[in-house]
């Protein structure tokens, strides 16, 4: 781990999150894997995720994100997974 990356997967679920996603992705640059699970965004959310090097998955819109979190936990390649909402970030 000499490269400063922690062996952790960060999963972020999004929907029209272009205003908050850049700050969040920047705050978790230390994670080796960043996954964005997008619910049919109509703005630049997916473009931002790709530009920042995140792995992008698409899913239909759902009323509660609990299912999305559970459905995509196994997509990560690390044992440790950190899940964040798109409007959160780490200081």
C-alpha cells in the first residue's frame, strides 16, 4: 500500500448529483476503488463519475436506496466497503 491507496471500496449512489458528486469523489481519493451507482440521472452525474475515474453502474430509480446498497456490495473488489450518499463528503 505504498501508493497511499487504502484497500477499500467506496460505493456512492446518485441521482442528478452533479453539484455534490465532485466534492465527494475528491474527499475519497484515498480509496483504491470508487463505485458510483447511478439512478437514471439527467444531468452530468455520469460524466463526472467517469472523468474522476470511478466505476459507473446504472440502475433504475427506486424509492429507497437500501436495496441499491445491498445489491451492489458484492461489485466491489475489497472486503471493506464504505457507502456514502451523493450529498455527503469526508472532511
